[in-house]
C-alpha cells in the first residue's frame, strides 16, 4: 500500500498532523517507537495548554490518540531507521520492515539528554530516572536529587516533593529558569532546596543501585558528596533525528533545518515539533507545527 502521508512520531506534533491530514481525506500511517504521545506523557501536570485548566500529559495524549484513531489513522509501533527519496514516493525504513508514501512528516521529537557521566546508563532504572510521574512511587520518604533548573526540572521536583522526604535540585546557573509560577511553587515547598551554580560530576553506587552523587560548584571548584538513592535528570532534550541525516538538512545540534513553514530541503518531506529548529518547545507549539506541516503536505499532494 502507498499511503498519502507517513508521519514519523506520534507526539503532539505528529498526532495533530494526522488529525488535519485525515480530515482532508488523506490516508495516514503514524510510526512511533515509544509511547504514543511522546514527551508530554512524562509531564504529570500540564497547566498551559489552551482549553484545559489542568490535566496530565497522559490524559492529553490519550485524547489526541483517540481523535486520530476515530478519524482512521493507522499506527505502527516500530523504530524508523531511515527515509529514501524515490521522487514521487518516499520509502520509510523501520527495524521491522518498510513503508511507502507520497509525503512524509518528520515529527520524531527529542529525547532526554544525559549528564554524560561514567556508569550513568547502567544506573538508569537503578536510581537514575527521567520521569517522576513514572518512578516517584519507588522513592517514598527518601532523600532525592534532581539535576536541572528549568520547567521540566521544577515539575519533577514538585511532584517528588509530595512523597519524598527531601528534594535537592542541582542547577548549573545562579538562578532557576522557566515559568515564574513554577519558581514560586518551588520556593513555597519546605522540603525542596536548590543548590545553584553547581553540576553533577560523579555517581556513587553499589550492587543495589545509586547511593549518592558528587557535585561541583562551578564558581569555586568545591566538590560535595550528597547521599541519595535517586537522581532525576532533567537537563533538556536532544533531537531524535539521526536516522534522517544525509537526507534532510540538520543544524549543528542535529535539529531539522526548517522554519515556521515546516518545509525541509527535500520536496515532499516536512517536519514538525521539537525535532526542528525553533525557539520555543511546548506542547502548544508542537501542535501548531503539526497543523502547519499537515496543511503543507496536503497542498503538496494536490
């Protein structure tokens, strides 16, 4: 089968693109390698998405997936390994096979950045986590740390503070970044402390997992050991675009080189969401990208 549009990624950008394309009577295949809903499923509370005073990322993802499926979207759970431009058609390769379409929208999003420390990867799931909503229950009444000081780090810390004894945020800057509302909520929590101008430089562990972290003050060079059985890493995202390198243009950091039109350098290949070059990465801007990319793809198909 030749689909009208294949969408790589089923986050808010990909799901919105699917909804718009399906309403235009185009056949759509969504290919997602992880959780349907993408990064927003890691958000325990979303309070800035229009139309909802408050809801979880999972709730919003479920609503988007339900709408796309009701309109006739097909979903394939698989990892995309590359795209070949065959002119009027495009072949999307996955670990499990290949699919053909007349247009492709790359909405592959971004993945959690690592700290780049020795033993970090092997400690994931044994003390290191990227998702408080997923793993907070494992750390009830414990002293926990959060690496980062942006919106996601503050959200993680606030959620953890509800069940953990203490939460220590380690922020590399002299101030927290992100929304003022979140900063105020963090300041109000008696069991959250913030260590500024510091970075995590080492991990202590035993056979049972993480036992502590080493931090270094970036101004003085002073190093401190903090006992903890849990470190939640929230230091930003890295674009999931490596499978498309060599086909579409990427910038120095790996983001798709496309502006607000969501057009790539390859006719028939579009992009949307956190994987493209942009100044604001939010659920609302990802959804906006999805709409723009879908309309552009529909126009391209004629």
